[in-house]
C-alpha cells in the first residue's frame, strides 16, 4: 500500500471554513471521482486549527494507482479558504492495522 501526504497551511481564524470546504470537495470527489482518483482506498484529513496546519492523507493499493492519483491531485487547487498546499510526499505504507 502507498500513501500520498499533502501538507496545507491556512489562516487559523478560518479553520472552520477550511474544514467545511475540504469536506465538501472530498465528498464530491469521493462520490464522483475525477480521472485518476477512482482507485483511492482511504482518505484522511488531519487539522491543527490552532496553528492553521493540515494534512491530507490518501491511501492507494498499488504504486501505479498512487502515481495516477498523485497526478490528478497535483492538478487540483485547494478551495480558497482551504489555504495553500505547501508540500506533497509519497510513502510506502510499511504497517497498516485496523480494529
């Protein structure tokens, strides 16, 4: 499994707006995925509203799926109130456990 982790920065005073905008965009894309996003397995959004930071973590089963998804996500622009994407990193998931 592979993970794409995008880091975001936003105005902490607009954290609630950023969360709402990210949820709306993610739900729209999850229900009707754009080309390259249909094979995403999981999506996590982690927010540090106090400091205006966030992480978007998307999991993919294969490296090929991740590459297609990464290209699609890199072409997307975060919603205005969602701040700006500051970094994208790719990882191989060495351990994934669920209860």
